[in-house]
C-alpha cells in the first residue's frame, strides 16, 4: 500500500501539466502561451519538490503505521492538483486554445428558453435507487460506528453524498451560452456535457457511499485490511474524479470552441 | 434600397443590418445549421453521447440581448420574452428557465433577470411560484388590450416604429410590407413543440 501513498499525489500533481501536452495549439493561440506553459511546468516541479520534502520528513519522523494513516497524501494531492489546474493549467490551456474559455466579451449574448431544472439527465428512478443504497450504507456504517469504528466516517459519508448530490443537481444550472442562431450542434454539445457530468457525479456519489461503508465495516471485521482498503478505494475514487473532471473540461472546451466559431462567423 | 435593420428592442443605433426580416432575435432559433468546428480539442473515443442526447433533445427558442445597446438589459429580456410568448414559441403553461439559469447563460446579474420576470409578472404574462419556478400565463394579455393605457402605449410604439423606419430611409411600401410580414409571421398557426415541456 505504500506505493499507493507515494504515487497518488505524484500522479495528481503531474496530471494538469501532462494533460496540457495533449492540447494542440490553436490558430488563435495567445503569444503568452509558451510563458504560461513554462509557468505551469515550474509550478508542477515546485509542487513535486514540496511533496517529496514533506513526505520524506513524515517517513523519517513517524513510524510507518502512523504515516500510512496520515491524511497528508490525499489532502496534498487534492489541494495541489486543484491549485495547479485552476491557477496554472487553465490559463495555459486558454492561451494555447481560446476555445477553453467561453466568449464572454462578446456584446451579444444568447440563451435558450429551456427549463433545464425540470429535465435532469438522471431520472427519478435512479435517484430513488441511489437514496435506497445510501440508506442501506448509512445504516451499515452506523452499525460499524456503534461497534467501534471511528465516528468521523459517518461525517465523511454525509459530506461525500452531499457534495456529489449537490454537484449532480447543479449541472443543469451551469452556464450554457448560445449563439444568436441557437445552433443545434452547440445545444447538443451542452446536453451531452450536462448528461455526462450529472451521471458522473451520480456514479461518484454512489461509489463513494459504498466505499465509505465498506471501509467502516472492514474497520470492525478486519482492522488491518481497513487501512489498505481505504487507501485503495480512496485512490480509485480520486483518479476517477480526476479523469471525470478532465473529460468534462474537454467537453466544455469543445462547446466553447464551437461558440467561438459561431460568434466569429456572426 | 437599404436593407432592413433588426426590429428588436436590443438593436443599437448603427448596428450591422441583419439579413432579411427579423421581428424577434429568438425567431431564428429553428434554422438548421451545418456542422462547424475547428477540429477536436482532445479525442474522446467512442463519443456517441451527443448523438444519444440528440434523440431526446427539444429545440427551444433563443433569447438574445446586446450589452452595447442603449436599451436596458432588463427591457431587452422582457421584450424577448414578450416576443416569444406572443409568437407562441412558449405557450401558456410552459415553464420558463429559472432566474439563476438564464442569468448564468446570458452572463448577467441575477437581479437583472429577476426584474424582467417581475415586469412580466406585473403585466400578467407569467406567474412565479416560489419553489416551482415561472410559467407562462394564459388569457390575461387579451384582456389588457382593451385597457386605454395599454392601447395608448401600443399606438405610441407603432408611431415610434414608423418614425424609425422613415428615418432609416425605408419607403412607405417597404415599411408596410415589413409590418405585414411580421404580423403574418406572428399569427400563423404553429405546431406544438414538445409535449414533455408542458405541465
């Protein structure tokens, strides 16, 4: 399991910079694109050095049983990758390809008169099924806590479900600016993005609920396995979240680029 | 002959003339568009999701505002919605997007959209119920046509429109045919859009 703890933050830190390599420069690329790309790589290098330093100190100062249970790798991986992605990655990508940002500077703005809040991509039956799974998992986790598992796991479960549910519900209210003609292809791109994000949030919420409960039950049934399972499942969820977030960004960028093209044509 | 300028409330003075007659900006929403794009940003293997969602997609009218217009944004939104209601693009009972959604899509402040919705609510065109959203109301607009103040305002707007057409260099015949075409477009029978969007 030690390799999980060591590799997960490295993967997450490297993800934004590695991803940027695959984005082809657009013909409207900003002149500052190379500078911003260099900044992204320098920030990535700094983040890797910080992580290596702190991790080395933790491993030297704490016995393995302690640092394996420390939340450092996960906390660092999540926060560092967020900072790198939004602080350095997105500006670098936007400079390389303006399609990564919606043309908000345009004087003309259009929107569909579609009541998206009434047509969620995840049907009601799936929500009902999800809540049933959550109720069962919450019951199992509660039993585990009463049998000796740490109570924080219940808090984690509630937080996870709230965030996933909130994210899934919010996808229908995200900005979907159209062009004046209301290009059907653009509307299709938005609908696909909406469905993709809603279902990914739903799946993430459901998988997280099951994982939290499984770890809670393992804490009672087989304590030595609980730490390993927690790390493996947490890493898997984190990677899934990273891939999902990136693919959603790619879809958003596609729609933005189409909007750029349409706005320019108009 | 000079081309006809857009007649929407959002048209700024000196704006680029639109091709053809355009009564409301959102009326162009039904035009089919060819596929465009500058190539894939990143390849998404087996990306059939847009095709799947297009099977269930509904075409909705589009509301357009201009930030550089002399007309306040609230009035532009209200006018656009009035046009959509008058043209039957959104029928009585149809739900409208939430204030938050429309504000996000247009990149405007929520209070701007909320003011437009309140204006239409005061006119009896829409009804807002807390927690259920805003829907288009039926019947009330017809009753208002007999109110002297409403009639006077409409007559004033007709005079303004005629004056602007003349100042823009349009002939009497062109202006008349343009108005008649707009009326024909507004009163022509329309098929119902989609049964799923009704309550």
